[in-house]
């Protein structure tokens, strides 16, 4: 009774004590839109490449930089901007990232030349990197721990929706309003995202400049240079691994070594190397990269198998390929709820086992089963990929100290992006070699089917490796957590 009287006697204390936080629904809406926009930006430009080549009288090799510039910026900067958010305040940086993404979208829409458009797309990619790195970091801060898995599943759904929506929305906008519209559509969406972030996400805590760690500029420069060299090494050459690719891979190795050396001596490193010695975290990052490599295989190999082995026309190929993103979008929220209910580690393993089963089915399915024989295993793979992503991301982000959430979220996104760019190159090369055809676009039905079987046998092996890493990382983490006898 005395406690109740003492509180009621001070109305200011009472108001502060009972002041509710932002509605969870609006918090999730803010994060969802910040995840949707960069995913949409990744996929919407692909469908415009033929139109852009005609509009600017450019070759395919030239206009592909409209896509490549965006991917390079997001991949190279996602870890650095995550760390910057940890230091200067995540909401402030996220609002700046949304503004930059939106303004760059406007510059893309009014681009008078191809170099202008490529530069604007690179700038747009910087804003996208901020949004991708900080959105997951906010989940641990703004969402109750019991709902973290559901929130991660929702973000996975929005990422899949953006990826799936991009080609269809882009095609519609180009046909009705012109190619400029695929970029200008981001202006109202970006404005809404900015208002939601400013109003509903938690405000940054003020830290005195004297107590704030310094940003690691040398480490950032080395990491960005290394990632750009790697991304170029596996994307340039249109499948031909020539001297330039070899030089870029050598630069990647040298840059990686210099980065580790610099981080081991930095007072406030960009990435704390001791965190990478955490077996659970390093296993989660490696597994994330491996399964992303596998998912890219479905996008690279699938169209050739459907068109050459099953003799489907373009419309049916597109319809079959859409099954993956649609299933991933529908599976995200249920997968997140399953993580909240049954636990992160168990659901991570279930997701990986399901992916391995789906890849094995794609490897063994006879072409006589037709389109259903491809789509059914693809559904298994993508549904369990959504489960893995929700469980793995939740497992990592719930164990991260508050001052490291931005950089670790960026590392998760980086692992995924590196897996995607590696998958496009390496798994495409596996398919080409296994099919035995000089030009895979003209491969015989038997060659395309053989190439798909070998590719998904390799994919199943990669998932099994990811499962082994996950199990081993968790076992080592449990062993390290046991109290040692005196």
C-alpha cells in the first residue's frame, strides 16, 4: 500500500512508468517496408535490361551494370553501415538510408544517360545496404523476445515478396508508363517508410562522444575493396573465368589477409575477430552462405531445365519459377511462429534437412513427371529455406550484445549476398560442365536433365555440409558454456 501511494503521489513517475511503447503492429510495418524496398530494388531492374539497352543504344554488357552496381554497393557496404549504426544510432542512420534510397530512386528515374543511371543505382545500393543491415538489428531492440522468430519470419516474407514482385511489377510499369516508372515508384513508398521509421522505431540512446568507440576507417576500406574484388571476380566474364577474374581473386585473397591483420591491431575494429571464434556464430554465417548458394541454383538452373528438357514456353517457365518465391513468401510467418514455439536450434536443423530432401528429389526426379516433378521438390526446398532463415537469423540476433547488433546483422546479410553471387557463378558453371553442351541455351533435353541432376546433387551436398556445420557449431558452443571443474 505504501508503494502504491508513493507512486500515485508523483504523477510524472506514474506516467513514465506506464507509458506504452509504440504499437507492435506499426513497428513491424516499419521494418517490413524497410525490408521490402531494397528487395524490390534488387529484382525490379532485371526485367528492364532489354528496354534500357534500346533506350540508351547500349550493349547487354553495358546495361548489366545497372544491376551489378546496385549489388556491388549493397554487398560491399552492408557490414560497414551496420557497424556505423551501432556507433552513431540506428534509427538516425536508417532514416538517412531511406532518404538516400528514395532520392537515388528519383535520380534513376530522370537519368539522361546510362552512366548517370549506373551511378544513381550505385547510390541507391548504398541506401539499400543501410536498410538491409539495420532492419534485422531493430528486431531484437523493438520486438519482444517471445515474438522474435515471428518477426524474423515476417521480414523473410517481405524479402521474398519484393523479389517475386519485382519482375511482374517492373514489366507492368514499363509497359504502361515507361522504364522510368520502375524507379519513381519508390518515391511514395520511401516517403511512407521514412515517416513510419521516424514515428514508431525506438529513438537512439545518446552516448557522449568521449565514450563512443571510433569508426574503423582502414578496416572499412580494406573490407569494401576485398568484397568488391570478389564480387567482380565471380560476376565478370559472363561465365568465362579469364585472367582478369584470376587477378581479382588474388586481390580478394590479399585484401582478406590485410583486413584480418588490420582488425587484429585496431582499437575499435569493424569486426571483432574474437566473435568469429564463436563456433555458433561462425557456423551460422557459413551455413547462411551455403544455403543461399543453393537457392541461387534454382534460379540459374531451373529456367534451362524447364525450357530445354521439358520444352516449356516462356510463360510456363515463368509460372513454374514463380512457385519458389510465392512459397517462400507464404512460409515466412508460419516458419517464424514455429521457431518461437519449438526453438531456434531444432528448427534450423529441420529447415536444413528439408532443403537436403528437396535437393535430392530434384536430383532424382525423372523428366517424365513433367512440370509437377520440378515444382513439388522446389516447394519443399523453398519452404524449408524460409524456416532455416527465420530460425538461423533469430538464433544469431538474440545472442548478440546490443552494441554489436548492427554489424552482426550486416554480416548475416553479407553471408547471404556472397552465397547468391557465388551460386550464380559456381553453380552455373557446374550446370554447364555437367550438361556437356558448349552453349547451355541450346543444350539437348538429355544434356539439360543431366546437368540439373549433377547440379542439385552438388546442392544437396552443400546443404549437408551446412547441417554438419550447424550441428558442430551448436555442440562446440554447448561445450564452451559448461562450467569447468576447479
